[in-house]
C-alpha cells in the first residue's frame, strides 16, 4: 500500500510539472498507445510547361525563393525579375537562370504576357507595389506582411475592388507548411468537432548581425505583430472559419534589444471571431541551442478533440518538422506529414487563370492583415 501510494504521488508530481517520461505517454490516453502513421493527402498535378508567365519585383527577404518555387510548381513560368539592389539581382539570377533581369519595374508592368507579380521587398513597399501591379491589370502575390499600415490596407481594398485583380499574401506558416495543410484537411472534415479556439506561437531566431538595417525600423516592417503575427491571424481565421473578428487585447515590448530604439522583440494578442477565439504570441527569442529558426506551434481546440502542430522541430526527438498530433475521444495519433503536398502554388495559378478564390478569399487575405494591424496599433507597451 505504501509503495502504491508513493508511486501515485510521484506520478502525480511528474504529470503536474509536465515532465513525465516519454515511456509514460500512453497512460495519458486511457491506456491506449499512441498510433503513429504517415499522413497522406491530395497529390498536386506536376505541370510540364508553364500555364502563366510571372515576374518577381523585390527580393529583400529570402521568402521570395519559396514563393517563386511554389508558383513554378503550380505551373508558372518566370519571365522577369527585378530589384533595385545589384547584389539581390545577382543572387536571384544564379538561382533562376531561365528568367531575364528586367531593366525596370515598368518593363514588367507594361508586358501583357506577365499575369502575376510576386514580391518580398521591404515590407512597407509591398502594398504600394501591389497597388501599382493591380492598376496595371495584373494579379499580385506578396510575402507577409503584405501591408504595414491601415491606410495602405484601405487603399489596397479600394483598388482591388475597382480592378477585380487578386491581391494575395503568402502566409507561409499555413500555406507553406505540410503539417498545417494536413491539419486543415482534418479540421474541415470534422475530425475534432466544432473549433473553439486556436493558439498560435511564432518564435523566431534573431541573429542581429545577419539582419539589414530596415529590419530594426518598425516603420519599415510595421512592428512585430504586423510582421510575424499576420501568420497567426491568418491561421486563426482559417481554422475557426471566422469571417468577422475583433482584437480584444494586445501588447508589445523590447525586452532585450535596447540598442535598437523602438524595436519590438515580443508581442501577443487575444482575438475573438464570429466562429471562435484565438491567442497569438510571437517573439525574437529562439535560442541558438535549437536546431532550427523557431519552434513554431499551432494548437486547434475543438469540441471533440484537439490538434497540435509542431511545425519545424519536435523537441528531444529525431522527428524533425511537419509533426501533427491528433487527440480525439478514442485515441491519440501522431502523423508525420513529410509526404503531404502543398497546394497553394497550383491554387494561385488556377485563380489567376479562372478568376476564382481557391487559394484564399480576398476578404480573408485582407482581414488577417487588418487584425494584425489593429493589434499592433493598439498594443500596450510592456517593456
């Protein structure tokens, strides 16, 4: 009896502290072991030739390479690229020798063959470029944050409505992550019932010596919530299926980078939508001991279970990224999502060709940015 009582107390302490041994994990699932499986999904069509011609203007963030690759995989053929910075043009030309370096932005905008323009320029320049692109009769795909002020948002909405062109933002923590794509399929099929809340965490590694000067200027990037947390607001809207939302509270601070006045290295927010609620936290505090740039996570809580995504790493394991955990009323399932295809590139090309909204609706795209911009603007300074 004493031994049983001692074991009970020990197990309770470990569980309360959250440091139970891996071997004890199955006991949390009513005696059922965790079922491991390889996730599958719809295979995307591989196109032998280009379905549309596209161009790139502005390559200040490395996300542009993932964006360009996505469109190419979806059937896009890159015709031009252009940046004001010679070194960016040189690096891009080495990666995409099939494309021509344009002499100017105007050469691209005046070419009727170009149907879609991509940009990962300095954040504050992305929306004004998108407005020029739409006025030139072309569709636009920006890196996040595609918009850095509420004034830019109002103008982008106005011109998009007038022209009927696409203003898309590649929220890559959803659209470019295989585990998140699989989670979307599961949630929309009812695997965890009605979604109640999302909890999105977006930690990032700083390495200030590798950052350009504009990175530390909040007027250039819009602030930490505008920049990074636009990912999390996108996921909140998508997984709760909310079409209306309001920011309940937000805060930002500069805890550890005082040498950069006005910089923000932490931010969080609470949001409530017409079909669920959400919590968002972003920061620049990934330690060098982690094996990747950030332990990005998303938890989607439903009435019949929950899903947790460990997108880029799985601490203390050798599983790497693309990890999905599903817990329902019957069992706990681990899915490795490495083999899941990413549909965004194909969808955005389809939308350009067919004037549809399969990648995301225009309202969703703008609302995710609106929430991030409002949360940033109204944030309480805490450091």
